[in-house]
């Protein structure tokens, strides 16, 4: 399962990319607005930090303007993935950009029927929003299961399931168990994946035992405290 980071914060992206765990980045107008920076500059900088796909979303809603915006975004860097909404005009734009060799992420997917349309339009990724479905009392992960199953039934569908609106670590685990290709994860949630109280407890015990030996891997060994004169 690939991990994308869902943020436009360059500092966060640099820090997490250094772990070697980041396969790509997703942004959206809301995340760009939080950065307070020029949209195109942010996208260029992210693409220079992360070699994998970087989703940059169009702002228009009509096909001709979306297509023009998408083409402009695609020229920013080779790893730009143009993000379009799952609307009729968005899918028309997806079809056109995909035919030109541009990666496309079809976003705001909330049904399996929509996901089928995205695949038929040639989307590189489709982004079902699990957290937002959970918020209204629906089962976001059930949608992921449906989409994964449908895509597996049709090998000609090359679209990858990109799980979005991830709210907590179990969303990541459940998506992986279902066979989703990608999870786009907020930085705070990705950091939560590292944590477990037994890891902390075990590490503390190991360090305490190591300290008793008086040894140093990088420096000269010292006598254990109990044997010191």
C-alpha cells in the first residue's frame, strides 16, 4: 500500500519524506489556503521534494476551463497529478488529460457507481472520502470494499483506489486489509502509526539494561557502575 501525505505544508512534507515512507502528496484548495502561499509555487516546491505523484486540484467547474487549468498544472513538473472533481465535466476533463498522458486523480467520490465512471474515464486514481461518509452515519470502508471488488472484476480498469479523508490509524489498516492501492494520510495520523505503548515500554527497558553495561557503540567502553572502583 502506498502512503501519500495529505498536506500542503512544505516543512511537514520534508520531515516525513525523510523517513522514506512517503510515496506521494495530495493537496486541495483548502490545504493550499492554509499555507497562505501562491498555489503554483507550492506545487512546484512539493514536486521537487517528493518524486512520486503530487495531486494539484483545478479550481474551475466547467470542462474547457478545467482542461486549460489541468494542462497548465501538468507543465509544472513531471510528477504532477491533476485533480478533478467527480462531475460530468470533471470526467470529460479526466478523459482528455489521460489521453494526453497526464496522471489524473478524480476526487470527491462517494459511491461505487461514481468510481466505475472514474475508471471508465481513465483516471489514474479515484479518491473515495471515507471519513466524510462516516461523519453522516454511512460506512466509508464498505465503499472501499465495494470499489476494490469491482475493479478486481475488470482487469482493464487500471485506476488505483486512493483512500482519502482518513481520520485515524485504523482507517489505514482497514484500507490495507481491503486491498486499497493508496492511502492519503494527514501528517498527524501518519505519526500515530509509529506509536504503541508496548514499543515505548520495551525500548525503555532495553535502554535501562544497556546503561548498566557501561558500554558505548560509538565511543570507548566504560566499566559498569557496579564494578567501578
